[in-house]
């Protein structure tokens, strides 16, 4: 059988209209990587896996929902798509629109999008508009545009984005045989956590795979779901989740509560420390936002609010480290600069 993307594998479980015409980059099928060294750093006696969504075709989890949204739009003859984005949605929309022969417009907050995402959107040929404002301002604008013009909205307000995104939950259940005890993941606009919960519930109803508790994690400077009110000027090093008015915030809170889990916040320092720890204990380099779920897990364990012993825990790492190379110059040890001399080199590399 030729390999297919998430629609080929799970399309029969997704609520997509009959006119849908698959546009795929063979997304999904990402590895669930055991992380025993990191697990030991955090606690005794738990099993930890990384769902490495950074290995999707454009480097983030967004490709699962985007193949569904673009396939639906293509099937009904849409010529142009638009989204607001902190970066990953923009790159994903641009790539799938290119593959469908559609025009793509992306609105991003000026100066707050990581290099690898902006570069992707430009490379795939999108019209990139920097808005002098936040992601939330940009989302407001694209919703207005799509009310006025026949341009398809491909933010996660689009229900087909959620349908496609559910496939990540299906894959985790298929790989483990059941749902894990806990699923930890970052929360920004809250589409992903909403989709995971829908996916786990659907699989459980179909084949009794059980339900995980959800630990959704926001950045402390952009934590509307923890604070209980919108944040007008969200700020965090994890620019992917620099969002003050999550479109699916209510659904996210409900999903976390229904699951017996919760949504918490971690500081930028905790996020960066976890980014480094994951990279240097397991060889998995993710962008800062993607380390938030694990940082939240570590914080809950340290505070005694999550008892890890005997638990099977999956942390979703949503985007690849290459998306945000600049952060490495701020948070990692920098390279040495030496003259081309053996004695100097020996002194450095043989130092105990
Ligand atoms: C790496 O690209 O919102 O809670 O516009 O890029 O579903 O929003 C990105 C979000 C987590 C949060 N990790 O997911 C966008 C955008 C990464 C992300 C999230 C994002 P949601």
C-alpha cells in the first residue's frame, strides 16, 4: 500500500463533507518516542513518551488539521485561504495552499514570529502581512475578512482543523494500545487540546481505549485560562503560545475539567530549562512552546500535585527546535572560539 496522510488513514473517523478532496503532504504518523532518561530526571517509576509532532512535513502539529481544512476548502472550489498565526499555522497553511494551487494570506504579529516559521510562510509563497498588534488582533481581522469575502478561514475556528487534529489522539491510542494516564501539552489558542479530547473520547466510545487526564500548560505571561480573564498584552519567550484570547478557551477548560485534569501556567525560565533538558537527555530538540507541556509536568510533580509512580504519561511536543533557532543564542551554552593550535585545543577538550 502506498503511504497516505492522516485522511487516508483515519478519514473514515473524521466528520468531513463529501466534497472533500485530499490535499496531503503525508503528514501524521509521527513517532511516540520513549523518554526514559528524562523520566528518571523528573521522578521514579513513571513511563514517559514524547509525541514528536515537530516531525510533520512543515515542522509542527498544525499539518494534521491543515490537510483537513485545505482539503475541504479545495473540494468546494475555494481559491484563497487566510489565517492569523503566531507562525506555525502560517507555515502549514502556506504549504498546503501551495499544494492545492490556492492563494494563501497570513497575518502575523509584527516582530514576534520565530525565524523558521516566517521563512517557511515566505518560502511556500504566502502573502505575509505583519500586523502592528498581537495574534489576537490578527485573528479578529481575519474573521472580519472572511465574513465579507469568499476567502476560506483556516484557523482552528474552522471545524475541519479540529477533525484532522484528532488523528494525533488516535495514533497515540493505536501505538500504546490504550490512552495514557496523562497527556501533557502546551495551550495557546486551545484548538489542539480541544481536538485531543474529542479524539480520545471518540476512540474510547468506539473501542474502549480509556481516557487520559489532560494537563494543559500556558506560559505565565500569556495565561488567560489560568487567570480567568483575557490578557491584553501577552508576553512570553514561547511566541507560539503568545495568545491572550484563546478562540477555543471555554472548550479547553471544559475538556481539562471533564478529563479530571487541569490547565496551569509555567514561567519562561521553566520552559527554557525544559527545552534544554529534553534536548540534552533525550536528543529531542523542540521549540520553546513545545517544552511547556513537559515543564508543566515537572512543576506538578515537584509540587506533589501529580503522583507519577506507575503512570503512563505522554507529552506532546508540538513543533521542531529548528523553527526557532534564535532562542539557542539566549538559552544555551555558546560555542568556544579558539586559535587553530593543538595545544590550546588539547587544553580545552581534555579538561576534566
Ligand atoms: C508549537 O500557529 O496558534 O492551543 O498560529 O505553534 O492549538 O493554539 C500556534 C500554536 C503549541 C498551541 N505549540 O496550540 C499558530 C498557533 C506550538 C504552536 C501551540 C502552538 P493551540
